[in-house]
């Protein structure tokens, strides 16, 4: 399957009674187009850059080969191949070095959802109109209606905290729901703010939230809670049953004084759910199964690596190394197919670092406190490191044509137009016959 994704400037009426806000988005949308893919089928996305800043758009949370890590300059295009190996909620966003925060903030982000039809049929969870992605962000508005970008925020080396909470680019929105089960895919797309989420009745009584999935896909069993922590770039799939709340309005709230987040008058509010009185479909409205999937977790074999996240000499570093230190930034070289246990240590004096490990999924074994860091401000200040599976950098003979991000076959190329016939007859068959990912 294939899609095109055009990066362009746009103006959108976001905040009532103010001027339209200048944004950047994909296909004139903020968030970008929702992409739903199916397991077992590779997806080709052609990305075309019509803005001044360079772009690089990996699929966050998915395996990705280095050839898809180079940049797309203005008036260039690049074809990305995503493997769609397992059902999960992912997102795509711009990721060029040092300007990730401002580009994601401006609107260059969107959901990418992978569906496994066989698993969905077995679990019978809410689907279609009852399966709703919610991207949460915070922004600072000026009196003109424009936003204060992380690129200009005075404290941009530490963090960016807005006073207006958005969901799917709408400030404090409402959503009309039916008195039945709904499935929400929650994503914190903020620059620096983490959230502690509750859904509450008018009298403050909390509504049960059933967590069925995380960044890496379905959990082995559902977990019911009345509050949940959502860190930057973190995703959860949850089921909320509105049956008992017909005719009521419920509010999704964010806890005050959480994780040292600076607070403003209404940053404790996220959105409102207006519950109707009639149900039009019973599909996917049955009990949530007690068992979801079998994940076959490996055995705990002890800690293999330790990574220390801290601010040293005015820089955000991992094990004392910043990403700009090309000769020393490879901090691990695991063998393909092996299992390692990594201990992540936060020595940053109160700053939270939501850690994103690219290429693989992982299980958190223990946590005492909240530990590339996906606070995009810290990330742009080089709080990233590299791990090299099979040690391909040290042993070039073990590499392949997909291990070099500057391989001329795959680098971005000048863009004039897209011929749909050529895409179907040449581009898709070409990528289909390449062994890009080890499981192909």
C-alpha cells in the first residue's frame, strides 16, 4: 500500500476570536492524515517537502533502516518503507537534528495505526467510529493568535510548557460519544509536558479506564485504573465505558503539580465528553476479555547495560556523551536476536526524561521515579545516543545496502510531480522485492 505526504505551510483558525495561526502540516492537515495499515503488508509513504526547513520522518516506535534517516530538503521527496510487523499505535513526526521540537510543535505529526484483523476479530474491541485517536499537546499563544514556538522560547534548553491544552489541534475540545464502550488511542505530542490523566463526573467521581495497549501493542491482560500517566511521545490504548453516564458531560483532567510541570489557570483541563442517550451499534461493545495476547516475555538475566541521563556542563548527555560526539555516541552493540536488560538512570535534578528506544519494543521490569530523551527540547540539545545491532559500524562487512543513510539509491531526490501509474507499476514492486527488514 502507499500514501503521499506533502509537508507545507498552512494557516488555520485554531483559537476562537484571534487571527488564524500559522502552522506546518502534512497534506494541509494538523494533525497529519491518519494512516491505518494492516500487519504483514509493507507500507510505502512518499514524503514531499515544500517548506524551508529540512525534514526527516521516521515512524516512531517502528523498526526503521538507516537509509530512511537522511533528510529531505525543500522541493525534494523521499519514499519511506514501513514494515507494519505488529498491531500497535504509532505516530509519524518530523525528526531532523536540532529542530525536532519546533517542527513537531508546528504541526508535523500524525497517527499511524497498525491493525491485525485476526486479533481484532478475537478480542472484539470497539472499532470504526468507536476507535478514536487523541493527540494531546500544549501551546503558548500570543495576543495576535500566533503561537510562541519552542525555537524562540527563552528557556528552550530546559523545556516548553504551554498554557493552552489541545486535543487533535483544538483547544479544550468536546467530543460527543454514545452511552457504550469507546476505544481511545492517547498520545502525548507535547514538547515537554507530561500528563496525569483522569476522566471525571461533575461531582469529581472518577470514571474507570481500562488499559489494553501500550506503545508496543496489546498487553497480555487489561488493567483497570482511574488515573494514568502519559509521558511525552507515549501512547496508550484504553477502553472507556460510557453506558452508566448517559446524558452527562464528563471531563478529562490533568493533575496539578505533576512531574514539576509549570501550571497555568486551565492546564488541569484537557477535554470534555458529552454522552448521548441512544446507542446505534452494539459491535465491539461486549466485555473486555480477561486475556488479550500472549507476549512470551524472555527470562530476566540481570542488567547488561546502564545509561545515565543528566545535564553536565550545560549539556543534556547520556553517559556523559552528547549526540554530536560522533566518535563516542554508540553506547551499545547488541547482537541481533539477543535479549538485554538496560537500566536507565535519571540524575537530572528533578527533570523527567521519557526515554524512547528506537528499533525495538521493550518491557519495563521495575521503575523507581520517572526516567534519544523525547522531551524534544532536550533531544534537540543532543540528549540522544546510538546502539548498533550486530556492530555494523565496527564491522562494515556485516552491513548491507540499507545500513548507510547516505546510500545514493535511497537519498531524497528533486521533486516535480508524482505519477500514480508509475508508483503502482514500478515503485511499489521495486520496494516489495527488496529484503529491507530482517523478517521480510
